[in-house]
């Protein structure tokens, strides 16, 4: 791609014949997976704490260097169970800059999520703003290790201790990451991982509660299985949060390729970084090289004052090229329902969140994305930014952008829409 007329948004052919997704699942050794599935079928033990789930729990606990792992059907249910097991009620302080599941897991149990702003450096919950949000109804804090970068764990622990609050971490993005040399998984009262298909290590659907607290582990185990403490004996309110054997088989197979997945993500990250660093106004979020990380999110920040085109304009251009970027986590939980109706002015106390959700774009990575793909993506970004002013002017006169503005998406799913090809996108946008 050399000039602007080659861009699909201006009538060129999309750079990719097939869509490039953010969150395309990594698949480990297919034969190993199929062998496991055959064993499951032969054994006729499909769920309810089967051998694959038990082994998966052992291995996850081992990687995270934590005493207990309770595997679940997904991370949202894991959060709900952990929240209930910790006895959270009333109000819980959470960042708005997270996937909606973090807030919903509270609201689902009629607990009010109180949205706290993020630190402008780390993009995780800002410890300096938490104390002013604590009320007599506050029972806990949920920190989110956003895009796998850890929260300020010492400060949060100190605030929780001082105010006698429970401390839970949404570590959905952070499996196999470390903080000051210690693996994520054993901080706070408990942490929750996600092994959803879009995560670098997946079990189809899946999640886990991890903790060093024996009592909490025993309680969450009961709660995951309707509260059964034995046949015909229920000792707790519970739900059905169990992981099934097929999911655990996928999880175990994925674990065998853990290093390969991380190496590929790292290679992709470095490739993006190397090609983007020469383009003014765009940068990738930085990961601390001294720590272990999974590099599963490639987060591009756009400084519109330099690029002259906005994040949304760049997103539209890339989308038209069949590069299905995402605006994670636009527009912030506080602007989604029911929270927006409950607290229409929440944005006033979330200035850093409001800024960040306008600046970031998540780019494709994982084992299905090749170095050549990354080269092409970066080249498009480079051409667009080099001609930022002209692109903006042409785009703003174009039907695509006009229609995009008159039918604005009300959240990211609306932006992504259900479109499959750039032709359909052209029709729609
Ligand atoms: N806390 C945090 C901080 C989280 O980020 C998440 C989940 C949770 C809690 C809850 O975890 P789980 O309960 O899900 O275990 C996706 C994932 O569904 C979600 O797990 C993830 N975070 C979130 C960041 O991303 P969507 O709504 O963006 O998914 P969707 O369907 O639009 O797919 C994303 C992209 O991946 C698309 O381009 C399509 C592609 N894809 C997706 C699937 C499922 C594939 O290519 N193949 C697939 O099988 O939420």
C-alpha cells in the first residue's frame, strides 16, 4: 500500500481477503486434544469434578504458584462466586475501565459497583482516589489487572487493610504474569482468571478462582456445585459454576503450548513495536521487561493532536481493510447500562478513564497472525498517519464516515456490528 486511493475506505481492495480478528483462539496440539476427548467419551464422565478438571486445577495452581485453584465455567461466574463467598455487600469499588463483566458480577448480586478512576500511568485503579470513595456501605475493592499489567498491589493491600475491606482481583487478562517476581494469582483475598476462547490460553469457555485461603477455597468449591457438601447434603447457597471435562481437556492441551503462545505473542508485540515506533502520534502500551507477561493484548494509543485523525477514524479505516480491531473497553462501564442511567454524571469523577477510552485500539495478535500480517497492518497505519490531515478531510466528506456519525454505535459491539465482510461494512457504515 503506497497511497491513499489504495485504502478500502476510499475505494481500494481490502488489504486482507479474510478477516483478521482480535481474540482469534490459539489452538494447541489438535491430536492431543482429540485423544483427550476420546478418553472423556470412553470414560463417560463428562462433568462434575472429573479427572481433567482436577488435573487442570493442579496445573493452573502450579503455574500461578498458589495453593488452591477452583476451575469454573467462565470468569464471570467465578467473580460472582468469589464476591459472594467473600461476603461482599452494599458497595464495592471497581475501575470503570474494564470489561463489563467486572461490574455486572456485582450488580447481578445487587451490590453497587462504585466506579473509580484509573492511574494515568498504569491504567489500573488509582489507589489515590479510592479512599475518598469509601462509605460506611463499602465492603470491598476489586482491582483489575488491565491488559495483563498488574495493579499497584502494595497500595491496594494497604488501603484494604486500613479500612478492613475485602480485596479481590479480576485477573482475567493476567494468567502467567508476575509482579515483582511473584506470580499473579496469590494476591488479595482471591484472584480470578479467564480462560475464554479469546484469551491467549483458553479452555473454550472457562475461568478459575485462585487463593491461598483454605476456608475461602472450601467455600467457593461448595458454592460452585450448588452448595453440596456430600450426597443429599447442602450446606451453602450455591450455583452451577462447574467446568466440564471438554473445557478442561482444551485447557490442559493449551497449557502444553503455554510457552509457544507466549513466545508468539511476544514476537508479535516486538514486531508491532519495531514498526510503529517510527510513526509519530501512535505508541503501544509498554510491558515491564523485568516481569513475566503473556503479551496477549496489543494496545495502540493514538494521540490525535499528532496523528490528526481520530482513533475512531483509524478504526473505521482498519475495519474496512478487514482488520477487525476493537476499542476495548469503550465507552467505560459507567457509560453502559444500567450504570449510565443510575449515575449519568459518573464521567465527571472519571477524567482519566474518559480520556483513555477515546485513545486506545486493540490490534490482532496470537498464533493466527503472521509477521507479514503485522507488517501490512503497520504499513496501513503509517500511510494513514503520514497523510493524517488529507485522510481526515477525505474521510469527513465520505459517505462512510457520514453514515457512521448519523448511526453512531452505542458501544463496541455496535461498532463491530454483525458484519462479516468489508462489502457489508461499506453498505452499513
Ligand atoms: N473480566 C475482564 C477484565 C474480562 O476482560 C473478561 C472477559 C471477564 C472478566 C469475563 O471473562 P469470561 O466470563 O468471558 O471468562 C470478549 C470475550 O468474550 C471476553 O471473555 C473478554 N473478557 C473480552 C475482553 O473479549 P467480546 O464481547 O469482545 O467478544 P466477541 O464475541 O466480540 O469476540 C472478540 C473477537 O474474537 C471477535 O473479533 C471474534 C473473535 N473470536 C471470538 C470467539 C469467541 C474468534 O475469532 N473466535 C471465537 O471463538 O468479549
